[in-house]
C-alpha cells in the first residue's frame, strides 16, 4: 500500500551555506534566499490546486539529520502520520518517539536500513498538496 503522497522537501547538510547558495543561484538559477528555495507546482489531476517542495541548506553541525555522515535528508508527505508511523513500527522500522506539531502540520522521523533519517510530514488540511492522496496505512 502506498503511504507517501509526495516529496515535501530535500535538505542538504553543508559546510559553507553562503558559497553553496551562490553556486546553486549562479549555475542552476535557483532563487536561494536564506538557504531556502521553494518550488511551487500544480496538481496533475486538478491543476487549480497548488503545492510546494522545499529545498534547504542546513549547517554542517546540525543535529536535525541525526548521524553526522548523513548529508541529505528527504521529507515525504503522508496523509495520516500517526497511522503511518504505527504501521511502520509493526513492520519493524525504526521510528523516533518524537512527533512534532507546528503551524505546517505534523512531523515524524524514521530510519532506513542504512541508518539514514527520513522525515515524514502530514500537512495541515489547509496545506494539503495537490497530488493524489493515497489511502493511509
């Protein structure tokens, strides 16, 4: 059963955020401001609905990614975070105990078999993405 409904963000751990932001601006034309670019897009099935994917630079000493050697963290959208995390626990996936609620929605974290931290995000209803929402776990 599909649980992920889309990509919410791509996060990079970097040594020199200003230098890297300048490089991405110059060579890829990304409008990086304060280490962040937000890509807006429209839904395939309903082009009137819009969504966003965040691309962000994190400092090299961030603890947000977990392991120091992890340099990229993905953020995936899910329809129901609690049900998804419960199902993943039952399947033996390592799941952080912490769930964070903010003005953007609910966030939880899991780890793949290589120890990479992955962020799962249940957007607020008012911020639901336009991609097709798959049944939750």
